[in-house]
């Protein structure tokens, strides 16, 4: 038996960011706004949000110290600030890191124990503060997922804090907020979204609702990623990317992911490779290695990517899908090899050891063990 669960209220549409104050006021009048260190400020969206919240009577405290790879102490500082200010609602605006810190600080506000204790496995048992998640990149889908990815430098791991209480209360998706994304961020976040959609679609835990969501996500991302990368002001392409990422997030929180994401976290931690870059780099290798375990599903991926498959067997169509993914990733500048990014063959054992605890390895269409990971890393090196 499988079930689909998504408690997050989703609001979409051009200009819907203007409704942020009224949405926040539904949950409280004392807010903590969590964001990154510069991008939101330089785009003008931060000033716009703070001004609108102030005019609406929402007392808002800013926490703008979120780095690209948030650590446990970053979340603990946000929790401590929220408690001091008697926060009633947390707002996360930005990429996946900002929203992850917002979700984590919102849920941990009401928990006994430290951030570190929960990251090490202490259950999240209490409902937290409501969180309003506003993505400004199109890739992570974390506005609708039940986890927050955090790094623990002390243990040398990058893992998720996960649980039913970690969902945001509201996801607010306005494509206008993504128009200022530079090509490099468009590429990285878009590669992550494509990887999530494909891995959720072919996952062992896939089910009819996740197939519908991930399949449509593949289609929208596949047709618009290159265009959004090359023409950042293209609103239809940006909309496809934001909503395709949303659908991938809905799918993956229920179907989970696969081998690319299992390897991406240790590779990202050890070599400081952007998450979307390493996911996109690994995706074709994982697909190619797994084709014979789910040829019909991978053939459908090819069709969703507008590959002509008439007259081809499922296996042949699936192989064409891998090549279509490679072409898209090449067009947006995602590297095809790990070695230029600093990855060394002598580090494979450490990478594999850090990847093995991931449940995504068994959720991959072809279950992956140490020897499989060794082969995939060697192919991608």
C-alpha cells in the first residue's frame, strides 16, 4: 500500500508575491523572514517584501545569514532569534537553502532538544510554527517537501532533517521572482529539477499520482530549460521551470529519489560542487546504468522529452532518452565529467561510504550497492 500526502497549500500565478502580507497575516503578526546573504537584496525583492509586510502591520525580523550550504549552527541561530522575538510565522524566500533553513527553524521552534540532536535522529514530534515558502529559483521543490537538507561539519555529513511536520504551510510561487536569475543559477537549479522529476518518475516507490506529476514536470522542464537559460526574461519558459520544479517536488516527497541524489550529497560536501550541477552531471550515468530495470518507464521519459520513439523498442527509446538528457545538460553548461571538478579515484571509497546510508539507493530502479556505485563513479570520472 502506498499513499500520497501533501499538506502544503500551493498558490501560483504571475504577481502572486504581492499577496504575501495577507497570506502571512493568516498565520500571525510576528514574522521571521529567512533569506540568503545577497541575491534577494540585490534583486529588490527583499525590500519589496519587508515594505509590504510593514505596511500590512506584520512585525518582521530579518535573518539574512543563510549560506549556499546551510549548517546546523545557521539553523540554531535562526531558531534562537525566532524564540527571542516570539515569532508566530516563519517566511523563507530564496533558493532551496533559504527555504530549508526557514522550514527547519519553524519546526524546531517548538521542539525540545537542539538542532544537532534532531539532525542526528531525534524525532520531530511536535507541530512547529507555520512556514510560508517562496522560491526564487526553479529547482529544489523544497517549498512542498517534508525535509530540509543541512550540513553537519562535525560529522562531515550532508543529510536531511525529515518528518511530516516539516512541510511548509503555504508555498507561494510567482514566476516573476525568477526572471533575474543568472544563467549559472538557472542551469544548476534547472538540472536539479530535471533530475528530481526523472528520478521520482522511475523510482521504485512511484505511484499513479507521482507518475502524473513527475511526468508533466519532465515535459515542462524538458521543453523550457534551455530557453530559460538562454533567454532569462522569457516568462513562459520561467513559468514552465518554476511549475515543473513544483511538480517534481510534489512527486519526490512521496516517491523519493534515486542514485544521482544518493551520490550528490557526499560529492557536494566533499568537493563543494553545487548540488544541481552534480545531480545533472550524474543523471545520464545513473539512467544508463538503470535502463534495463525499467525500460518502459525510461522510454516514457524519452517521449516526455519530445524524442521520436516510433518504431523503437522500449530499450531503444529509453537509450534515446538518455541522449536527450545529455544534450539538454550540455546546452546549459553542466559538465559531463567529475575529474575537472576535483574528484579523485582514490576518494571513491569515502564517497561510497557516505552514500550507502541513503535510502535512495534502494529506491533507484536498479538497486545500487557499493560495486554499482564504484562503476558509476568510474564511468563519470
